[in-house]
């Protein structure tokens, strides 16, 4: 069957011309890289290129106001994500999801090994609560060494939560680890808890917080300098 000089397979509509096939493939590839803006209600607005989308995002206030850019083919996933998140389109959880829907989740991943004291309190309730929304995967747990996998952004969140300074560092140096670290950590946590209780107390004025914080830090520092020699 011949239509406008092109050979068409009857019943399928497939173009036999190599040139036409190449053009069709380019159209598919270009479409897969088109972007849309997701508004706070999950509705999608076509913007075409990523640059155009970035300009519109800036105009609308970006993620802080509930506007996100994702690949056009991921628009429905973005809407469903907002619905599952209770309609919240601004919190960190939804921002992480939208980030993946824009980059297809193909962000370079790395591994982080956790050992020593950090490994010991990995399962503590407070640590697990903070890790709840962090997108990582445990890929190994052998001999007191936990190995997790994720992109740089997510691994940095883990390091911040655990107090790690670097990808291969433990929470403290070897000397501190040998001084009954859990007891030391518990003592420090008690100070933090007392501070938190006072800060939230009914008698605490906002203007009191900064000077009180300075006073407490000086008190603890002076006490340690005086007694640890």
C-alpha cells in the first residue's frame, strides 16, 4: 500500500521508511524528556523544556509553595503521591518523591558503611524515627558493620542523623569508644532532654532562649574543662 510516497504495512500503520522510523524514534525520545509543572493540588501544567519549567517554578515560588517539576510521563505518579501524602505538597517527603520523578531516580548512588557506636544505636527508636523518611536501602549487615546504599543527598541525611563527619567515620574517635560510649551518650542525651523540656516549658519566653543556650553551653564546657585533665 502506497501513501504519499511512503510504504505502509497494511493493518499495522508502521512506516517502513528508515528515515520515517528515525523521525518517529526521535519524537518518542523528545516526548520522554518533556516536563510538566505539578501544582499544589496535583494538577499538571505542560511547560515543554526543563529551562522553561525552571523559570515557571521560580515565578510560582517553587517547592516551598507546592510547585514541582517532573517528567511529563510521571505526571500521574506525582498526583497520586500528593494524594497519598494527605494533600500535602510541600513537606520534605513529597519533595524527595518529586525529585526522583524529575530525574527518573537515576541519581548516582553510593554506599556508606556504619560501624562502632553508630552501629550500636542504629536501632534506637529516636534514630529510626528520624530515618523514617530517608530513602536508603540496607545492602549488608555483617560483623557489626552495616552497609547502606542511596544517593548523596539521602546518605548525607543519615550522616547528619548519626553525627558522622565522613563516609567512613564513626561517631567518635577510638578513645571515646573505649570509655563505655553508651553511658557517655546517655549522659549527654540527658542534658539535651533537660534543655528541651525547659525550652518548651510554660515559663520560658522566646527572648530567654538564646542567652540560656549560651549559659548552658558555657556551664557544660567549663565543667568539663575543670574536671577532665
